[in-house]
C-alpha cells in the first residue's frame, strides 16, 4: 500500500539527520557532557537507520513522537 503523500526517509536524509542532531541538542539538559550528547546522537542515528529499514523497535516510538511534537511546536 503506497501513499503519494509519504516521502521515503532516504529522500531527505541530510535534512533528517540535521533535525535529529538539533533535537538531541535541544533535548539535553544544560550542562550535559559531550559524551551524553554523543550517546544521544548515536541513538538517534540508530533509530533513523531502523526507520529506513522499516524495523522500528517499541522504544523508538516515544522518541519519534517527541520529535514530531517538537517539529509541530516549531511550526506553530
């Protein structure tokens, strides 16, 4: 089942990765260490990889929901 409104993740990879990096920065509390930031970015990249392969894990949904809400708040 295909939907013309859906864009494959690969078509916007650079933009998606940049947004994930910005979300990681915004999501960390002030005073976070470089190691904490790197761990968060690594997790976001893993989620992105799983999304590309349509193999999201149950824990991924909370992160994706937060990213979508952040994007919606930014647009409002």
